[in-house]
C-alpha cells in the first residue's frame, strides 16, 4: 500500500537519533552529548509511558476526578 514512498531521504541514526541523509550514513559521526541524551531517553521511555498510564487510571478514580475539577476551578479563577 505504501510502496510508492520508497526509501526516505533522511533517517534517524540508531545511536544518537540525529536525522542523517541516506548518502551520509557511512560517514556520520555521532555527537557524544546527543548520543548520551538519546540513550538516556531510550532508558526512561518505558517509565514515562508507565507514568502516563498510571496517571490516566488515577484521573478515572473519584479522587482523581475531584483533583482535576479542583485544578480547573483554580485555573479559571486565576484567569
């Protein structure tokens, strides 16, 4: 279905996440700071997803709904 797209001109580097032109993939050198940031992000990505799931579940509880309502009420008062 999507075969007409072919190969993309730019793809992310697997080590640092930088967008690299397909012709420069062989000569690409990762920036060490960017590579470390990208590796750190990869490690905490599942923790972020888990937090979002837990927060969504909390907002469905009576206590969570109250806190969401209360925060919205305070926000509207401040505006």
